[in-house]
């Protein structure tokens, strides 16, 4: 049996050109498939890994509209809220590299790292930052990319709050969880607020709270919104996970499209493999007849065809994963995490996706060989061996 | 398979073999000193084979009767399209007669299922084709081993038997060559080794020298004679070559579906 499998596998050496192209074609399809699955996975991972005991409160109409500063204390007063912090989206650019995108936020420094405790920052860095009005804490990925070190002076250009803003890098944070973007730029809310006048002063983007009991986060969210029901500005509160899910729901058409595309890719791969296998079977008809004449039975011949196809699948799968894995993890993933960290804080090929891809390659090859193998098993020995003369 | 007449092939000959294999007498080629003279191993009575081309019937063998003794070396001649290959296929258990009875090595070909026929071929028949039909991806030795994959032999035993068969056919030094590295005559020797490796009862050859030059053809005929004389194989050979037919003890002529 094993012997028969190995012999069948050797048939692939017969037409190197065809085998190489088939493997290359299937591998490319597989790489595309793996990248699509990784996009889908990374996207849902953000929701999956989101903290369940963290809830966000924002303006009922849209999160672009601010809330009054005092809302933060009102939220803290709601039973079940352990700690709350607030922040404003700052939207900064590096004047010399305006295309570099990263999240920049003015945060309430006293409480921020209590609410976001998976953003790990050393006590020395934190202490330095708290004592420094112009201080900033940045994600380690962003710091590395920009070459920022503790003590560096950085000037950013505000997009929402115009002007040049001067900061001192006081420390870096590193996420202990995959759902957190490692490229954020965080500085004191007071530093921003002190420069503001009029309507903008003493307003906050949103409030984020930790609750004592994550199973009650929905109830507590409702409780918070009720507090502001009668005020001028109403709020919407939901858990971070619910927020991610609802955010993703907005992209559901896109996600479905990606799903469909990945199935189409597999369909193309099936055709590529099927064509090669069918061609091989047609060429080897006489050999199958000889095997039958020797005493091999139709199921041996079918096995022979499926074994050859399965080998093609294994090779394609290994090559595909062998290309996709290092490419995504070392090149593409790194680039995406650096440049689109807000959307894909963690973009790597999951081992389960790699295993799935190899499995799919083998299964598709076996599937593609189904009809050819049945045909090969049915070959009439006498017809195939007949020669004119 | 119970119908198998192996008992008379047990005894050993002490006749010197001209082959290199004579020194280490291969266990799988037990030579019988005296095959029972007159015992028919191939017995056909009123065999008819009709093919259909669409609705048009074509009777290729027409009430043919034939008896071949064990240990015989017979040649079958006849014009193209006279049904030689068809007859050979029936004897080899590749096809069943439309009517009549074909008893080969005690098996009624017409009465066997496809699976039984496959086992019958694996046990009793060695097939030699005009166009060798070797597997190009396998070495000579691996090609010869193929029929043994259907047995329960260990891989070491398979290898040993394949090497012995190749030695018998004079290819000691070509075992690891691929078919494309061999001449036509050598390829046919590999094919013959493949046909004898499982020690079949009958060798069925369909124009075995048809693709070969005179010299190679003579070598192959010499080898077949050796297999017949020294190893007591019953051989039935279709040929167009009168020189080949001369090697045989009996030559039959097939014409328009009947033996002359
Ligand atoms: N499977 C088949 N179906 C239809 N006709 C066949 C088939 N096999 C053989 N024939 C016909 O039977 C005749 C004898 O063929 P064959 O036995 O191959 O002749 P030979 O070997 O003597 O040249 C030819 O006319 C051939 O076309
Ligand atoms: Mg013929």
C-alpha cells in the first residue's frame, strides 16, 4: 500500500513542467487564501480578545461629538463601575512624515493605565510621565519605527487641534494582549485642555470604565445611560466587545465578500488540480491497463490516481504555507501592524489556519481526482492494450 | 484458489542451467523434470468471441477449439485482425468468451467474476507485450517487483525475487536503470522478468519481438526457449516472424476466427 503510494507519487516527476506549474498555481491560490483568512481572523480577533469588563460611553449621536467633562465623575458614581477614565482623539501627524498613521490621544493620566491595564508600562516610565506636563507614552512598535527614545523631544502637528505640539517621550508601553494596538501615542489630557478656550474647553471624547463584574456589563451600561437620560447630552454605553462586534457588523458585506472570494480561490485551485490530474490519467491509461493485466484490481488503480493527486496536494500545501507563513509573519504582518495597527493590532498566520490550508490542499486534490480515478478504474484493459496491426 | 495444479511442479531438476542463476538456484523457479505429458493446461471448446461495433456484431473467434499441453511452447500466426490477440486475451483471463468454454490451468474463465479473474491473472499468467509497457518512473528492479506487490511477501523477499528474475533474463548489471536508459531488447528482458517473477503457470506473449531488430529478437527468443526448456513454462506466443515461430514446438495458424 505504502509502496503503491510512493510509486504513484513518482509519477509527478514525469512532467516536471506541468507539476511545477500546478504546484505554483495551487500554492499562489493557497497564499491568497491564507492571507484572506488571516484578515478575517485578525479582524474577529480584535473583538474576540477585547476585554469584557471594559465599557465605553460616548455621545448618543456619534463618537465624534464630545461629552462634558463632568460626565466622567458621573460615570464613576454609578454602582458597579470600578474605575473610569476619559480621553480625546487628538489626531497628530509627524510633520516630516505626514503619511505615517498612528492613533494619538489625550488621556486622563491618573486613571488611564488602571483602566487599560493590559498596556504595560514600567513604574519608572509612568512616574516620569506623571511628573512631566509635556510627557508622552508611546507604543513600543511606534517608538521603534520612529527611532524615539526616552528623553527625546518630539514635535507633532495637530489636525483637529491645529498647531505644532511639543512632547517629551517619557516611556513606552507594550500590550500584553493581542487586541491592543502597539502604536498609540498617549499624552496628558490636561496639556491639551489647558490650551483650549470656549466650547472646546472641558470636553471629552468618551469615557471608558472597568466594571466590577463583567457578566453585568450590559446592565451597568444601561444604568450609566439612564443617568444622562434627562440631560442635554445623552449617551450610548456598550462593552468593548459589543462595540467591536457592532463595528464589524458595519463591515459584514465586506466580510461576506472576502469569504466568497476565498471560496472562489479554492474553486480555481480545484480546477487547476483537476486539470493536471485528468491529463495525467489520460496519458497513463495504458499503464493502468498493464497493472490490471498483471492482476491489480480497479480499486488499486483508483488508489493509484488518488495517491498521485494527494501527493500533489501535499506538495502544493506545503509550498503554499511555506511561502505564506514567513511572508505574512515577517513582511506583510509587520507592515500591517505598523501601519494599520488600529485596525489589525495583531496580523499573523494562526497555526490553525496553516494546518487548515494544508488540509484543504490535500482534500481539494483528492476531490479533484475523484472523477479521473473512477474513470481510470473503469478502463477496459483489452481496449487500452490493443494496438493496430 | 483451489484449482491450482502445483503438485507436479515440486520436484527438482538436476539439469545444468545455462543462466547465471544456476549457482543460487532461485526458490521460485522450481523446475519440474517431467511435466505430465499430454495434460492440457489450456483447453478451449467451441469458443466464440463476438464484438459489437455499435449494433453491428463482429465475430472474431468462431467456434474455436484448442488444447495446449503443459510445458508446450506454441506459436500462433495469422494475418492482422484474425483474432490472435483476442484469443490470447481470453487465455490470459483478460476477457471472457461470448460462448463456449475456456479452461485455463483448471479455471473456467467464462464463469469467473472480474475480481476472480484478476487473482487468476496474478497467480497464473505472465504477460509479455510487443511494446514492453514498463513504468517509466520505476527502475528495472522496481518494474519487476510490481506483480509481487499483490503478494504478502516482505520487501526484502520481493527485492530478492526481482533480482533473481532479472538475473535469469541476463540483466544483472541493469537493475537500477530506468527504462529510458535501456535498449529495446533490454526493456523487453525487463518485461519478461516482470512476467516470470511471480512464477506464473503460463507465459502469454503478444508479438514479443515485433518492435526489435533481428539480433535482439533472437536473444529474446533464446530467452523464451530457455524459460520453456529449463523452467518448464508453458508459452503461447503470437508472432508474425517465421524465424520466431520456428523456435516453437508447434505453430498454429488462425484465419477468419478458426484455427487451420
Ligand atoms: N474490444 C473490441 N471491440 C471491437 N472490436 C474488436 C475489439 N477487439 C478486437 N476487435 C476486432 O477484432 C478483430 C481481431 O482483433 P485482434 O484479435 O486484435 O487481431 P490480431 O491480434 O490478430 O491482429 C479486429 O477486427 C479488431 O478490430
Ligand atoms: Mg494483435
